[in-house]
């Protein structure tokens, strides 16, 4: 730090002759000496320091080349809200900082790492170690992959007091790269919007992408109320799909709504113009088909 010392200017007083202009007392200041009315020179700017940052995977020490979000906070040493002074999404950012104390934080999806640094002079190189990997998930029925918009995945962290665990991410799509801290996770795959659900426990290893396909035993059925087999479906029919025990699985209204169901036995109830029709049916995995209820079969 450079200290500047300014010499004090000579004190001056003004005398005001009665009815005349003010006259200075004593000689004027020599050239080059600032008077009290002049602004002091601006302080010299503090020297900036460049911090080059990067992240590596734990275990393998391989550099992380994508998916990073960096933030640099002022380290105030208290409990007040930290102030962000820089951020970047580059895998190897360079931050220009004034001398001081900082916290460098990097996020890799749901995993993160942070480090306290002191910036004084010269350039700094900082490498943060992240214990993280990723999941890439798919869904299938038998050998047939499930379409991108027909299956979603939810990822949970197992907890001792919770059989399913704490939700980390919901509604992830097939082939999404889900970046997570190293550990074991409970994955729930939902095919359609009814009861076609599969579960699996998967392990995420540092620096690796765990790929998994969750195989469903399910099929999609189209519900119809018809006057005769193969006939035209009645519009505005209200359908309810129940288990043999009477639990409602899915309700829909329309001429021929579709529903994806887990393999098993069901009861279909169709309501149209004040009349009720029923039919028992079975869902076989991978066998998509129409389920027709005959209107003449009403009791």
C-alpha cells in the first residue's frame, strides 16, 4: 500500500476593509503548492490479482470439463449474507479480484465444493475436488424403449426414517445427465400417469456416469363404450379403472381415452347418459390394445 502525505497549506485570513473588496493577508502561496480550495489527488487503485480456477473429480483426479457453475463470495468472517463478487459457467474460469479474503464455490449439478482463499499479490491457481458422478436413465417395456415424453424419473436420497427417502430431483427425462454427489440413490420410474411404476437403487461413483434402464411390465389400453364389437365409440363417456378390490386407478372422460397400466387384472366402469356398464379385463405387459365395453351389456 502506498501512503500519501500532503504538506499542510499556510493558514490564511481575509480582512474586509469597510466599503472595499477583501484583501489577502501575507504573500500568495508559491506555485505548485495546493491551496485549501483544491481537491486532494485520488488514491492509487489497489493492485488486482488473477485467480485461475478449475475442478477435478475425487478418486480419479480427472478434470471436470463441463456442467460447472462458479461463484466467488466475499469472506466477511461473520454470519451476514455473503456477497457474490464474481460468477462463471466456464470449466476453467479466471477471476480478477482485489486483495482480500474470499470463498470460491463450484457446483456440479447437485454436488458442490468450496474453499477459502486469501488474495494478496501475484496470480493464484486453485483446484477444487468434487466427489460427484452422474446418472443417465432410460425406460423400456421388454426390448422396446419407452418414448421420451411417456416416462419420467424421480431420484431420492435414502433416509433411515423414510422408506423412500428425500426427493432430490423430480420429473427427469430419459437420457438427462443427472449430476449428483457420490453415493447410493433410490430411483422411481413412472410410465404414463397411472400405476405403471418401477423402482431401483443405484450407486453413483465419483467421475463416472451410471447408466440404467428401468424395465416396466405394463401396457397402454384404449377405453371404448360401443354398441357392438368394433363399433363407433360413444362420445362423452366417463370411465373409471379399478382394481379387483375396488381401488380407483384412473378416471377419464371421452370417446376413447388411453391409459397406461401395470400388468394385472382390472375392472372398467363406463357411465353414459345415466347408465352404467362394467367389464373385467386383463393387462399383459407389452400388449397395447382396445378395451371395449358393450352398451347392450348393461344390467
